[in-house]
């Protein structure tokens, strides 16, 4: 487990950290005023023994790093970082219904945060990211994820190809999203152990990642646009699995 202090900002991000991981919230800064959401956050923090300080908006601007803080910030010891050897246990615990999202080099923290939000909403088992050439779960990701970064295991792996091989050995089918693929996403059976792999913003799936997929599929797009933002594609892909599993 690795932790480092950082500031998280915004109503949803701070409220989620207090609700789901209060032991790691060191203090909460709240701007004075009559916003009922801020009052709720303050009361919940005090109830859980977290120090709360009333500060000015200018003070919040100083810790927010340019992000929109909405009147609240929290100094936070980053939540548990899941290690590679814990991923197999998460898959086993899913009892044949694992849904793993693999992001092959998503470098924009806003995109990563949006992907985590979709993954948490879809009830995904875990999100796998490479340790190199990928955004990390920083304050921007936490805010964009609207609290999802505290709800879903994010596993940073050293070797993505090896991770995919290990998942296959556990009986997980690996499907990569690629615009030039012939098969449609909607032709897949996504009701068992499945990992869905999406590439980065610029180059999509890397060659080695493609080679370790059991199949490549595309999202049919009858319009004139050839590709979707990775966070949009992630949401579509995950919720096709949700639809089938219902």
C-alpha cells in the first residue's frame, strides 16, 4: 500500500472521501456560507472526527491548483493503491462475473477520471492501468471521477501484456476496442469473466496489447465521425456488458 498526502477538491470528491475513506482524510477546508451541501460535508466530517477549518475562497484557490473547488477541499492521504498480485483475488471474488476495464495508456487525467466514474457506475471489478505512460490517480482524476476513485480498485501494473496473460489463465476473456476491427461490440457475449481493453487518446491499443487480446471489436458508428473520446467509448462498452448481464 502506498500513500501520499494530496489535496482533493469539489463537493462530490470530498464528500465521497469522507464517506468511504474517512481514515485517510486529514483535514477539511470549508468556505463560509449557507450552502447546504457544504454544511452536510462539514457535519459529516466532524461526526467522523476529522478536523474542519473555515477558510476564505482565496485560501481554497491556493490549494485547488486551478481546479473548481466549489467551496471545499480536503487534505487526503491517497487511498490504497492496489498491487498486481491482488488483481487475481478480485477476479476470483467475482465468482465468474468479473468485469475488468483495462486502459492502455490513457494520459489525460480528465479522461481517466471519467472512465473511473463509468466503471464504478457499471459495477466493474477493477480498472487496470500501466504504471508508465498513463495518467495517475491524482487530484484532477479524483475530482473528475466524482468520488469513483474511492469506490473501485485501480491496479497499476508494470507489464500490461503479462497482466493480460495472467487474466487469461484465470479464465478471463480479453476483448480490445479498435476502430478497424470487423466484429461489432454488440456481437460479443459479455456475461462471464471479461476484460475490456481500450487504448490511449492518440494511438489506441499498442501492438503488444492487441496481440494479447482474444479478439478485437469496434463500436459501430454509422455517422461520419471515425472515433469517440476514450471516456465515451468506455461508457458505451461497459454498459453493453451491464445490459447483457441484466
